C-alpha cells in the first residue's frame, strides 16, 4: 500500500496521506479509498484506469473534464478530479494510469433499492440527462459501438466461430435463445438508421451502484463517468432497471432469487418521465419497455462472449463467473420479457 500512497502523493493534495484501502465492486478499474491525517472518513478516491479497455487515456480524461465542467456550471454535484502536481489529469507510473478524485462524504450506495428511492432516482436521473442535453462540445466515442447491440451480437458470433477455449458446446442453449430474438432486440439500431431515434449524451453505465444517494434517496452524484458518450436514452434507463429491478444479484448463482420487480419499474419510470418531460420524444417513451429488456439481453451477450473468449474483459472471482453471470442476466431478461405487455399498459394507462 506504500506504493499507492506514493502514487496519491503525485496529485495536488495538501494533506498528509496516511493510508489507501481497496473500495467498490467495479468490474473494470481498480478503486481505492485514500485517508488523510486527522480524519476518519476517506478524503479522496484513487483509481487505476484499465488501460486495456480505455486505450486513449487522454480522450477519456478529456471527456470526463468536459462533462464535469458542464455539470458544475449548472450547479449540479459531480465528481471533482485533482490534477497531478505537474498539471496533468492523470499520472502514468511507467506501467499504469492513475487518477484521483474527491470522496463524496455522507453518501450511500446500493445494489438494489426500494420503490420510493427509485422514483426519486428516476427524476434526478432524468434531470441529469436534461442537464447534459445542451452540451455543445463533442465527446469522443471512448469505446466505439459500446451499446450497439448489433455490434455486441457480432462479437458474440465471432467468439463462437473462434471458440478459443472450447466452451461453445456447453452454452449452446443460451446462444440459440439469444439469436432467436435478434430481430426483436436490434430494433433500436434500425430506428436510428431510419432517422427516427436520436442519440443523446448518456452516462452508459447507470447501474445502481454507480449512483451515490443521500439518506433521503436523492441522487447526490452520478459516478463512474468513463463511458459518458452519445447513445440512446435506453442506455441509462435500461441499465438502471437491469440492476435496480433485479430482485437477485447480477451474478446470482441461485436463479430463483431473480425476478424483474414491477414496483421498481413503475416507480422509476414515473420519476424518469417527470425528469425528462422537457425532451423525451414519443418514440423514446414507447420503447422504454424495449429498453428494460435490452439491457439484461445485452449484458447476457457481453458476459457470454467474454466467457467464450476465455475471460479476457471482465474481472472474475472464480473460473465459471462469467457463465454464472450469463445465466443470471438471462433469467432477468426472461422475467422482463414476460412483463412486456404489463410494462406497456403502465406507460399508456
Ligand atoms: C462494467 O466498471 P463497471 O463495473 O461499473 C462495464 C459495464 C457493464 C458492467 C456490468 C466499461 O462496469 O458496461 O454493464 O460492468 N463497463 C465497461 O456490471 O465495459
Ligand atoms: Mg462502476
């Protein structure tokens, strides 16, 4: 940990750093809490950027700086990054890239939340999107085609064709089920090509644990800004429900724990429609149930492709982890799909 203290000291920190401890559950970057002399709560958050995934660190930090500046100008609470002592937005130690941000005090994170909080989250979250809607400065597409389901399905087909580690035979059931729904689930990309569906500046990783709440359920701050880029509103709406409406865990080994909670869906949707009423188009609204299905579907596709490729993308805790994640996300997809008509009725009642 001494090495990590040394890294944190490269940034413009005025206090004496006393310790650095692991934090969070992210599947991509490594995150640490930084403690300083005289305080019990952490003061900063240090992060090792996963450079295999974010290859253009300059573009990454430039995007984040544009977004945080835009939000700050509107008095919306956002992450605050510190420059290094020589004025850069990240520190490169010869091998790894690091960044440092201010820890948000008195904040809570959840893996799942109740209906009351979901409604407030929907509203604050819609407002967050409204706040970014007028960003003039273009953002770099940090991971091209990130939420393009046609592209994700192509990656899955490529992984199957290669079958690098011989895992395809054990997952044939999931492959068949996924490709059976290809036409239905690629609707968004077709609407986009037909000019009917816009892209907007989206967060693109709105799982519940990427939001900091205060004790009353207000979204204090949306964290993990790495993937902020143009996308369909479906990204943010859908990824929130993928995590918040799941009654089980993202990688729940017990599929019986998993259901798509309609109470959370209704509450979040109500809040989201209030928060986005200034800009949400009818085509976006009527496809919110599609978005609720798309994200468990896309996450299944991504976890399965990684499993077939021999676990090169997501951090895993045990050898079958990506397979367990695939099964859990697929169960969630099926539960959401079974409630499609009910979701539609709620939207247009
Ligand atoms: C990754 O870093 P983390 O855990 O917030 C991933 C998301 C996935 C998510 C699944 C850059 O997010 O797209 O939805 O895992 N981020 C990237 O839990 O691929
Ligand atoms: Mg995260």
